[in-house]
């Protein structure tokens, strides 16, 4: 039976609703939910990450970045600048702020609806006021708040994943830029010697001491080295621009100084006996998928609980009707006022839709998330194994090229120069040896670069997010003469 509300009851309900609204103001975390991303950056890179949401934050970031750019760029300073200055990461933090605002809104109680109407005519007027409360929304409020928290947690993991992705991208861009610079410098040093030998060959040709064929071969070898140098310098410029984009630099900031050489690989590779388990425990994509799965499971439970009732509202109203009628006895117009109070309930009757379609949709979405999470776990294990194999091969190749191939090439170069000085060979074998030295030195530098890229990919495969793995780096194990690790 519907209970009729008196005016006093209506005023009390309005006051209660107003007090609930005032006590349930939206609250936000002090850091905007960046805690998870900051913890990930601190654990993986040993540095903090800041969401630039005030002028003070921007000024501090600029000051810190200027301090880092005054010195030659290191791998740590490159990653720190990217985390401070890359606007793509800041836009990810803005999306996180949107997710937090949605969570704060969902954690608030449903707003009541107040209505007021007035009708006036020649014989009187009507004034009506009502308050409507969505009882179903109020009953499901705690469940919806929990779902919003799970979705916000997933958004936090997504922001952390973007932070890690940018950090690893900065590492890759740094290694490519420094490696390309080292290759260009190496070819430049060889090019100077080849140009000197080629000039000597031209003078010998002018005196008739060298044949036309020998001159052409010397000039061809010198021209090939010069072409390789031009290509290497262009590649170094392109890789530097890629690094600039990742760091988010512009203007005078792009005039930073890069080191001339990459650090050599360590003498021993890392040993990871619990590689797969570490990847399963730490991979950020799996944590994101778990949070999304939890939100979908709770959504499915909420839909199943409310499948038959989509609308349930209670309302209370107060109506004042004023009529002006003539009095036959006195001949005057008298005003009479009538007051009406009452309540009403509205509920949606499931005649055509019993909620089965919504339940089926939520159930399939949840099953899709389960299967997606399972597939991701399988992929994570496979990526961890594959990146570790690539890492071990890259380490062996880099060490083998430096320890064996470059050492043998140094002996060959020394012997060729000794024979040339003793006039046992002409200039062409010396130039040909210089051309081979260019190729071998470039390959050794690339192997060193590939090691650091493989090491970065391995770290990303454990903590995430990992990029697509394209296969073995370098030239393979055939050149090593060793079995697969």
C-alpha cells in the first residue's frame, strides 16, 4: 500500500537528501592516481614520474630537465627526461584523471529529483511540488562504487604501462642513436686513411708507377668508403631525431651531447632461473587484465541481481489548489484554498524483456575477458623465453665479434700495413682491407647495440609492456660455432 506523505514528511525528506548530498562530496586522491605509475618507474628505472598538473610542477620539470641537458646524455638521464617531458605520457595521466573523476562520480549517492509546477487560470491556480528518489539506484550504489574502483585500478595500471613503455622506448632510441653515432665516427676514421692512400695512388699514377686499373680500383674502394660514411651520418642524424621525439625536446634543447661510444656488454649474461614466474607476477598487462576482469565479474553479478527490475522510483508530492468563486449570497468573490499531499511509486514491469539479453551480454563480455587473460598469460611466458634466448645470443655475438673477429682483423691490418711499408704490396690491398675493416667494425658496433636492445626487450618482457618480438638479433649462432644456450 502506498503511504501518503504529509508536508512535514516532505520537508524532512528534502532536508535528509540535502544533508546526504553535502556529506557525499566527490573526493580525489592527492596525486590523481599516479601512485602505481610512479612505483613502476621507481622499480624499473630508479626514478620518479610526475603528472604536470600545476605551474609549479611544470617549472620544476623544466629546471630538472635543463640540469640534465647540461651534461652529456646518459641512458638514465635520457629515460628521466622522457618521463618528465614527453607529452604523450602526460596525456595518459590526463586520461587517468578522467577515470578518477568517473570513479568519484559513481561513488556518490544518486541525486534526487525535485519538480515544481504552477498553473494559473481565470478562476484560480494550482501549485505542485514533488521529490522523486530512484530506489534501485540507491540500492545498487555500493556495487556500482566497487565496479568504479576496479575500473579506476585498471586505468592506473594502463597509465603505469604507458610509463614503462615510454621508458623502454627511450632506452631503445638512446642505444640506436649512440650506436649510429659510433658507427659514423668509426667509418669517418677509416675514411681518412683511405682518402690518404687513394691520393697516394693518384700521384703514383701520374708518375706512371701505377697502372690505370690499379688507380681505378683504389678510387672505387675510396669512393665506396665515402658513400658508406655519408649513409652512416644520415642514419645517425635520423636516430638522433627519433630520440628527440621520444624525449619531447624542441628549440635549443635539441643541442644535447651524446657519448661517442656505447658501453660494452658485461662479461657474463644475467641468469634468470625464475624467468616465467617473474613475468607472470610482474607483467603490467596481466595486472590490468585482472582489474578489468574483476570489474566485469561484478558487473555481471549486478546485472543478474537486477535483471527483472530496471526502474523503481518513489515520489512524494504536495499540491496547493486555489479557486476564486462568486458567493451567491454576498455577491462577492471568495477565494478557497485546497491542499493535497501524497506519494507514488513507479516500477518497470518486465513484460517483453526479462533482462536475459543484458545478462547474456555481460556474461559473454566476462568470458571474453577470461579468454583474453588466459591468452595473454600464454603469450607472456612465450615472450619471456624468446627474449631471454635473444638476449643470450646477442651477448655471445657481441663478445665473439670483439674477442675473435676484431682481434683477427687487427692482426690482418697490422700485417698489411707492414707489407705495404716494405713495398711488398701496392695500395689496393690496403684499401680493400680498410673496406673490410669498416664492415667488421660496423658489425661489431651493431652487435653491441643489439645486445643493449635485447637487454631492454628482456626487461620489458618481464615487467611489460613488451613490443612485438621479431626474432633473433644479429647474424645468428652459425658464426659463433657454438650450440644454442
